C-alpha cells in the first residue's frame, strides 16, 4: 500500500501542480477555465481506460502470455518512472516558469482551447504513466485491494495539496519533495525490475541466471511488517536469483547516484567528457575480462572406458576396456582387438540417461561355432532356465536336432567424442526339430556380450548434465553481461561526442530584456517554496 500511495501522491501532485499553475495563469488573465477542465476530465478518463483496458486484455490471455504481458508492462513502467524521476530532478525548480511560458505562447494563439489542449496533454501524460506504473505495482503486490486503496488515498492527498497550493494555503518545497520521493521510487522501480525478470523467466524468455543467491525469508517473513516493507513495497523476493540481483544493482545503483548527487558537485562541462571516457574504458575492460576469463562448462568424457562382460561372453568375468573414435557422423569401436565400424547411416541424436547424445547402432551376423548340433530336454532347461513352451518331455523326449543363427548388435552412445555408454548384445535363434516334435520349434535367446556398467554411464551422464547447466549459466557472464557493458561503453562514448559538440558551440550574446506584453504572466523567480497564487 505504501508504494502505491507514494506513486499516487507523487504523480497526482505533478498533475495537480500543472493544472493549478495553468488555472492560476488563466484566472490572472481572465480566461475561462471551462475548456481546461474539459481537457483535464477527458485526460483522466482516457488514463483510467488505459489501465482498465490493459488489465482486461491481460486477463484474457493464457498463463504464459499473461506473464509475458506483465513483463512488458513492467518494463514500460520502469522506463516511465525513471524518466519522471530524472526529468523532475532537473525541472522541479523551474516547472512553474516553464509552464507559464508555454501558457503565454498558447494564449498568443488567441484561443483558450490551446490551453485546454496543453492541460489535456500534460494530465494525459501523467495519467498514462500512473496507470502503467500502478498496474505493474498491482501485479507485483500480494494484496491488490490494499494497493488500490493506497493509490486512491495518494491521489486524493495530492489533489488536496494541489488545491492548497493553488489557493495559497499550502507552501511546499517542490525540489525537496520530488527529491525525497524520487529516492523512494528508485527502490520501488528496482523491485519492479526484479518482478520483470521473474515474469520473463516464467514466460520462457529468460532461462539463464536462475541460480539462487541468498535466503531472505528471515528478513521478510510472511505476515510481518518487515515482509510487507521488503516484499510488498520494495518488491524484493525472499529468494532472489542471480540475474535478478544483477538487474537490481544495474538499475538502482546508477539511478540512485544520479538522483541524490548534489548539483554543486556535478563535474564541469570541460571535465565531463574525460569522466565519460574513463567510464567507457572501465566498462570495455570489464566486458573483455568477463568474455575471456569466465570458463565455459565442459565435461571431459573419456574415449576409453572399462566394460563388464555379460552372459553372452562365454562365461568370462574379467573386465576389459573399449575405445571409441568418433569422426563426424561415423565412428569406430574397438573391443578386445576387434574393431566395429559404425557408419553414418547408423547415426542418430537421442536422449540417453537424461542427456543428449550421438548414438550409433549396427548389427552383424556372429559366429555360432561351438554350438551343439543336438540338444536334450536337460540341455534346453539349462539354456532357458526351464523347459521351453512347446516341448513336452513325455511326448517329445528328444534328443532334438539344433540349428543356430546369431546376430550381434553393437550400440555406442557418445558425447563430445567420448563414451557415454556402450554395449554389445547377441540375439541367438535356435530352431529344434525331431525328437518327437510334430513341427519345428523356434526360440530366441538374448544375452549381453559386454556393456558399460550402468553406474559408470549414470555418473558420466550426471557430469555432462552439470557441465551443460554450467555452460548455459556461463552465457550470462561470458556473453550477455559483456554485451551490456559494451553497450554502456559505446553509450558513454556517444555522450562524450555530444558533450564536446555542445562545448564547441558559440555562446549567444545576452539580449536586452524587453517589457512583456500586458497579457503575459510574470514568472516568479523567488525560492521554490513559493505558493502558486
């Protein structure tokens, strides 16, 4: 509620000051106020319509698109409030004089409708900014009704202060007021930056920098005054993420410095280009260091791994090693001195143990030498673990004629040219005849010749997944942050060129002041604490 109250108070006071100054000017010059009030009313209605329209459109969208729209509204709100803070910092003292000068020019056109248009545009600008900023704040608030109440109270208080200034009953130091509320709104806008980054992640736009940083639940427990201040007002979540902290610092630190830096300490026009060049050099150096020094996530997947023999390896239990050699879309696998060629036609990309891998699979006939040509019922029970279906020892006592055929399938899963997993599986087909069988019987036996132990493959896959996550997160530090710093450096150089061009411009000779026309208003040059009368 506090955040929306300050927003409503500040934005409302800006609008009422503008309207009050224009109304006082019109009254002094005996110009009807009705056109001005018409313009103000239309501007207020349009501003309310903008806020309601944005809310209706958002509610009609699917969830992911709602998050995306909230992110966009938040960005617009941050831009608006930042521009408003910076503009008011430099124009609070001279706002009345500037408005009266514009009003004098409008009166010079010979119509009160020009001033009505001036009031309309001024209030519409403030109203549109207020609508977007409040909407973004409502979306980030845990209690929308309370936030709306704060905004209404702030606007009503602003109208009361503005009327008091207009009638002369209230005196307000505008510079200090806008400076103080500006500092508060910098932190509110910083919270909106956090919300924008969170919404952009939920919309699927930002997937990097999502590691946790600190646990602030102790600082802002639910239902506490601290929680209402930290989370509800300043928009700081209890679990800020890396990219959110970076975004908050990148916004709050420079904008806050600009807001609170005293005018008396501002650098001179001659020194400003040198300072900007210094900032540009620092930004550029930081960008280069980050781009070069931040390591990329990379898993060292071995090309040679130990495998465990299986039942299809003739009963051997001694482990041995296999080596893979990957060349583009083809590969070779060497096991026990036997080289298996894996052609490009056998290649595909798949997910294995949770990670993306290149897979080759090829089959070839294997030798059946040493297989018996006849088998008894006991031999079949030993081979299959039981008497196979279709063979009756009483009706088909055997022995049976045995015919064998076998194919070996070799599979390699590879990541970055290394062995993620590999195996060789034999599928043997046994055909029985005779021994009292009325017809031939066909059975298949599948046995693993050798394979990488599953625990080894899972450890390698976990290392690859961790490296992939680290690589994705490194993009923030190696690419996006250096890019942002590079943009900041280029911006400083452009501003340096602008400052130097301004410094070269000849200073115009002072002109002799002329007596203003009777219908023009006097510009009050007294202290900014003066009242609008």
